[in-house]
């Protein structure tokens, strides 16, 4: 999986700073129009011509609706966030234990 630095942008939903991307389909670097998912809130956006983030247009939203790769990526991201939350809670409990 290739990790690529992109121009600093913010998620259009949660406002978190985003300055990189990883591909779920091999070693691709982002191109204008490619779809991006915020790792913090799962908001779906697209890369603009300058590789900052923009909202999807109506056609893009229709094209990706129910797309299997996108759904798998969202599931994986959700599972990862659940794991991180569980680990954080477990570590906090262990820290308090004598």
C-alpha cells in the first residue's frame, strides 16, 4: 500500500487536517477525481485538480453508491476505529490497575 503526501486540506465534514492518502487498490497515487474517505469520520470526498479535497458532485455520488470496494474500505475503517477505541479503554484500565 502506497502512502502519498498530498497538499494540506481539511475534511469537509469534521474539519480534521488531512495531508496524505493511501490506496486500497494497490500502489496508486491520488489523481483529480479519485475518491477519498476521511479516516477520522468516514466522510466521502473527491480529490480536486490540486489534490485538495472537495465534495462529490451528483454524478460522482451516484457512480459510487453501493460500490463494493468503497463499502469494504468503510467497513475496514470502522473496524479499525473500534479497535483503537477498545485498545485505548483497555490501556486506560491497565494504567489504573495496581
